[in-house]
């Protein structure tokens, strides 16, 4: 890709959108942890996130581009994006069964390091010393916060790391196609293909949800769709390496909601 010339107004808008997404997404983890405590399979929560995400964005996509907008223009590309997002969601939701939200996020934050390291190779972006310093400082800060709670390596920790790696690849792929389609259309295509994959995976372990669980499923879709729409819009405005350090701001809200909802 040809490197884009940064524009201050667009950069500030992208930063604001990313900060908004990081403030919203920890509530997704709260709902997922509640569902895990109710004993539902993890893949069923992932399925709900994808299916309700597709249903919620469907009317907007039809309004933007008509029926043709429902068909992914790059189906294989979007299928891989959806696969990485499902892997990230599944691994992170599973890690929440044994880890506190803030602890899981601290390990999950290997993601900005990977995005920053790979953006010059994958996207042709320039990563200066200030961006590297921001990523390194953020990662060091999260480790300082949660280090006293880490005694031995557990499966939950490995799952959180796998989630970070998967989401980093999703973010890089998102940046690579930024600006080619409306952000809502891109969000819909990810949810649609993700729903198809998750439906095949959830079928053997499906458990009939209670009415309150259907409500939590809908809430998953609302929060996830809103958060990832903001991320896609942010990548329409800014380079991946610039936005990557801002992911650490999610720790602020994650710590607050983890304390408020789960003590």
C-alpha cells in the first residue's frame, strides 16, 4: 500500500473513535463473564456475538447500499478476518472463566505490540521511536499492575495471549482494507461470515438459553457491534501503529467494571 499523508483533523477523529471503542468494549467482557458463570458453552456466547451483530447492522447496510451491499466484495478476505475475530473472542471469553477481566486484558495487550511490529511489513507504515515508546510503556504499565497476581502460568493466561495474537491479525487486516467500503458494511460482513462459522461450531454443544440469557446475547451483539464499528471507523482515519498504543486505555474501564461487577 502507498503510505497515506496524515491529516491532523482525521488523526484526531481516529484517536477519539479508538478511545470510544476502548471505553465500550470492557462491558462486552462483563456480559461474557456473566454468561460463563451461568454455565453456557463459550462458543455459544461467540455465536450470539456474531449473529446478533449481523442482525443489528443489517438494516443500516441495506439503507447504505441496498441488497447488493449484503454480498461481501472480498468473501475470502472477510472470511479470514471473521475467523481471527472468532478465535480472539473465543479465547478471551474462555480465559475470563479463570481470570479477572483486568488480568486477562493485561496479557491480551500483547496485541498492540504485534500490530506495531508488523505494520511496517504488512502495511508499509513508518513506526517512529515515539510510537514504540508508547507501546512499550503501556505494556510495561499493565504488567506492573497485574504482576502480583501471577504466580504460575495457567491455561487462562495462554488463552488471553492467543486472543491478543488473533485480534492483532484481525486489526492489521482491517487496516489494510480501510476506506474501501463503508465502516458499517465492513462490520456487517465480518459478523455475517463469523455467524456462519460460529453456527457450524456451536451446533453440537448447543444449550437452550433462558429468556435472561437471550437478553444477554442481544446485549453482547449491541456492545460488540458498536465497539468494532468504532474501531473500523478509527482505522479509516489513522495508521495502525498510531492507534495501537491507545488500546491500553481499555485497562482503565476494564479495571473499573471488573471491580464494580465482580468485586
